[in-house]
C-alpha cells in the first residue's frame, strides 16, 4: 500500500507543480474567483446527486469527489500563494472547535 502524504507534502507537491510555469500563482482576487467557480461546480454536482435537479442527457459525468478535489487544489494554491501553512491553520481551527465549541453539539454517549 502506498504511503499517504502529509499535508505539508501535498502543499509542496502543488508548489512544485505551479513553479514550473512562468505565470505562477494567480493573484488573491483571481484565486478567490477560481475558488468560487469550483465551489459552484461542487454545488451543481451535489444538486444532481442529492437534489431535485437531474443532469441533462448531454452533460458530462463528474463526481462529488472530483469536484471536492478541485476545491482542495485551489485551497492549496491559495494557501501557498499567501505563505500559509495549512497544517498550522488546521491545528489552530481544531483547537478553536475543541475549546470554544466543545459543548455546542450533543455528544454521542459511549
């Protein structure tokens, strides 16, 4: 079984990919537009699979996983372009959820 990559390794892989092009990362505003576009495509797939709107007959078949992958790639690009370590950002946000929101939801009894 192939060893899973860490978040840091994933960010580095994306950076190596983007670094081979002269254009590099898009500006933050363009990145936000790209992210919005990808989230819209994810919403469309969710609506097709779980909502009331079926796909058109000639519409390309995509998956929720594929669209989530696109959103994830843009998040990685956005973070890299701004020098944000996503592992650190994730650790901070989990600390927030585990402290501030620790009693917000009904826990499953064990």
